C-alpha cells in the first residue's frame, strides 16, 4: 500500500479504539501490580495472550526472528520496564504521558533503519516535547502519589522499546504480508519464559506460587484486560495501521492517550499532577501535535 494514502474512516476508528484501551491501560496495570510483582504480571499477561490461541492461529508468514524480535522488544522490553516503573513510583497519569514519547523515538529510529524522512515540523515538535519531558523529570519526589525519578527513567526506557517494536513491525511488513492478529499471538510467546525466569529470580519460587494461587478478582480482571484487550486487540489494530501507513503518520495518534490516561488516573486514584507536570504534559502534547500536523499547517500557510 502506498505510503501517501491517507487514513480511511476505518483506520481512524481503529486508532481511536486503541487510544481508549491504552489510555485505561495504565490504571489497569496499577490495579494488577497491587497483588502481583512486575515480572510475574508480564508472564501472566503474555501467557494468556498467547497460549489459548496458538492452536487456532497459524504462525505468520515471516521469519521466526522477526516475530521473536517484536515479542521481545514490545513484550519483555516495553512492559518489563513499564511494569517495574509503575511499581517503583511512576504514577498512572504521568506514565500515559511519558510513554507517548515513543512517537519521537520511532521518528529517530525510522530515519536510519526505515529510510523515512523527517520534516522540519517534526524536528520542531521533538524539541518542544523534549522541553516538556525535562519539566516532568524535574517534578519528581518520594511522597505519596508523587512520581519518582526511577519510575520516570524506567518509563522512558519503556517508550524507547515501544519505538523499537514499531520499527520491527514496519521492517517485518517489508518481508511479507502477514496477519496482524497471528503476529501478535505468536510474538507473545517469546516474552513468557524470560518474564517467568525474572520473576523466579527476583521474587523466589515460593513467593511466585503464593501470588498465583492468591490472585484476587481485581488482579484477575487486570490480567485479562492486559492480555486480551490491550495486547491482542489493541496491538493487532496498531500493527495493522503500521502495515498500511508510515510509522511517522501512525504513532502520533498516541497523543490522545494521555487525555484518557490522565482522566482515568484522576477518577480512579485521585491523581493530580503538579503544576510543573501539567506544563510539561502540555508541552509534550503540543510537540506531538506539531509532529503530526505541523507540515500540513505549514503547507496551508504557504498557499494562503
């Protein structure tokens, strides 16, 4: 499909559906982490995302290393860092903001690895968003409900690994046409054992067994949401969009995720960002908007 083709109405609805699911995702993760350690939550999430469907879904028509690379980057890398960051003091609302820097990491990686060109507006948006991130990073603390510096750094690392998985998805599309759902199901196999090994190493076998057998309803619903909605449904839609359109056009739609994430964190946890964090969030979102729409605005200005 041509990279110049605009998003169809169906693609737009898919992108908005992903926004809602991923916006709620951070609150759901916080709920799950109340009863389950970060590495065990990762193991449970991808076990439920993969094992029930392996007999029903064919392996995608791709080299196995492409599927493995995506699974390890998106699964172990992104969510390993994110779960640990949330456990170590990253607030759900701020996590929804910082994770969207994946759009800029994707832009930086897509140029040398995919040959995609960056517009001047995208560089301006990157600079504005980086200023916002610096403001957010300096507004950390150790008090109740405050974002810690460790949580911020780990979440930023998770955003980078998300960008890596975006690039892998685009590279895989150049190998062959493939079914996004099957791609997500089979790629979810690869993080399971690393997550389980890390859980056994950090928590110890008795503690892991106690957590699994003592799962409460909130944790069970959290794992199901993360496995079936946030992983299988949302990432299948996201991967389909990345197959059809350039990474630089798709990833900026994530700028709407913090709107849902901040609202959900306020409703469920009473999280209220500090003034400095609000300002930083505003700069990040402005940077994302400039990244997505700046080129179109500049073209309209020149024609008028």
